[in-house]
């Protein structure tokens, strides 16, 4: 969205600077939201506390459906943090004068690498190296030679699935917004803005859901 006005572009037009400032802004807003929710905890939640408790409860329930209560509670901090961070990063791009840091491949790829390394680490830690990689071979012994490389490729393809799905959708939304603002700069296009806001939440949910599924597949192999 280099053709449109960016507030941080007044300081520098460097791509790395624009990316880092918007990423740090997203992280700062996420921290402020969490701080506001925890600043005055009450037995009957309201305001930011009520919003965050509803969000955490939804993340927990999604994890319970995938991997059971015990594992879901363990990984709620990671999944909820990623979901909140990505959602705010996506929403920033909807506001004129700002650009979504998830529209830069660096951020989705970094998050995908974190998820990839972490779920494999957890799988190895909880299942053991031999048992974890033996699962890659499938249940039929005479197909081990075929299933193992397929599973390896499948796991590495998750990096592409996580990063490029988020990057591609957010980048496309940014380009759509740029066209809308160029065609109707003085008339607030409410329907496109509502659609982009919905897509921002949807992409965060998909990233969070895939993270939960990958963690579940790594730590509850016996149930599969």
C-alpha cells in the first residue's frame, strides 16, 4: 500500500521500518488490552475483563475439542497469544493510515516457524524421539518407506500453509482496501470495511485453529 498515506511513512518509507513499527504497534496494543483486562479483576467480569474471559474460554473450548482438557489448558497461553496478536495485526490494516504487519511475509513466516518448531518439540518431548517419528511411518509396516517421506513433506508444507495463507489473504485485503480508498476517498465505504474487519478476525481464527490442530496431532498420538 505504498501509494496511500501511512502515518509512519512520515518518518521513513523504508519497508523494514514500516513493518517493524506496525508489528510493535500491534504487540503494544495487545499488551494494553491484556493489561486493561487484568487491571481490576472482579468476580463478575465486565468491560475488557469480560471480553478477554470470553475469548480465553472460546480458545480453551476449541483446544478441548481437539486434544482434551489437560492438553488444552497447557497450550491456551500460546494459542490465545498468537490469536490476539494476529487479530490486532490484521485489524490495523483496516484503518486508513496504517498497514497490517501480517501483509509482510516476514511476520506470518516467523509465526509459522515458531508454531512448527514448538509443536515438533512438544511431540518429541512428550512422545519420545522414536515414538514420535515412528508415527510418521503409518500403521502398515511394508509402507514405511513410502509414508515416512510423505509425512516429512506434509509437515514442512504446514509452514507454507500457515504463513502464505495468512500473508496472501491479508495482502489481498490490503490491495482491495487500497482500490476502495482510491475510488471513494471521501465517502466511507462501510460495507467493504465491515467485510475486511470480518476477514481480519477470520484469518486470525484460522491461524489459531491450525496451531491447535498441529499441537493436538503431536501430543495425543495414541488417541489417533
